[in-house]
C-alpha cells in the first residue's frame, strides 16, 4: 500500500534541497539511440484549474459585481523537496493576496484551502484542509498572508521499476528492428510512469457554486 502522509500545516520548517518537478527525457544520439530519464522521485507541485481564486459576496445567491465582498488569489507557490531517503519529503509554501470592497473597520478573514497528493494524475491519495488568516486594518483595502504545508510519500512508490528504467534508457543502434520504437509509447511503460508519478496540489476549498463562478466569470 502506498504510504502518503501530510505533516503539519503552516508552521513546518523548510526542508532543503532538490527540485520539485519531474523533468522530461532527453534523446541520446552518440553510439546508439536511447532515452535518458531525468525524472526524480519528487512530486510536481501546482494549483488545479479554477481553484486558485475565491470570491465572497455580500448576500447569498448573488454573483453580480455590485455584491462582491472580498476576492483572494493563491499565488507564489514554491516547493522544496528532499528525496535522499526512503521517504520523499515535499514542502510547499504560498501567498494569499486578498482585496475587500468595504474598507471600514478592522477585519479578520479566514479562508479554507486544501492540499492533496495525487497519483497517476487522478487518484487522490491524501487530502488535508487548512485555513489561512488575513487581517485588514481599518481603512485598508488589501491584505496578504503566507501559508505552508508538507507531505511525504514512499520513495519506492515514486521510483520506476528497474526493468522499465532499462527499457527506457537502453541504447538502440540505427537500423535495428526496435530502433524506431518509442518505449515511452508502450502501454506497460506508460502505465509504470503513471504509477510512479505524484503531484502535490494546492487550492482554495471551494463550494460547487464558487467553482462554477470561477469557471464562467
């Protein structure tokens, strides 16, 4: 069973070293033909479509611009990864920038956000919901906050099997029967790549109505 867990949200110290995204393969054309896989065990980190913004309104059921109370965007997502051990640790931090329409009085707003680990592009392995707090001073229109989350996965689960890796990186001489065959197009190789691919996704925890608003605005 895949072991994927979340560590503490918001207050975890940064874990250093290693890039956060898998890289594409590179074609090798020296003494033969082959693909050198440059991917790492570190998950890619990103924001799913329609979840990077949130809009709150002054009254239920209203979605017109005159009723906008507050808007916020999730931005500056950065990650650090340590894949040197049996567990691959990833720390993601981000900023939330908010703007309110009524600047009278001091105000504190808490916005919910999610952090998920996804395998093979579709399977949610773990999810956690946190909150980010924004504080507006009296007369202040804009506010900004910072948040952070971390997760880990088993390195073995994010590593390609040795036989698959050899098939991808094997050099093939021009003219050989298999020289023109792209190993990355073979179903079992593609399936193995998918199984070993993980993502850490961050976004606002939205209602169906809020997602629909983001999709149509």
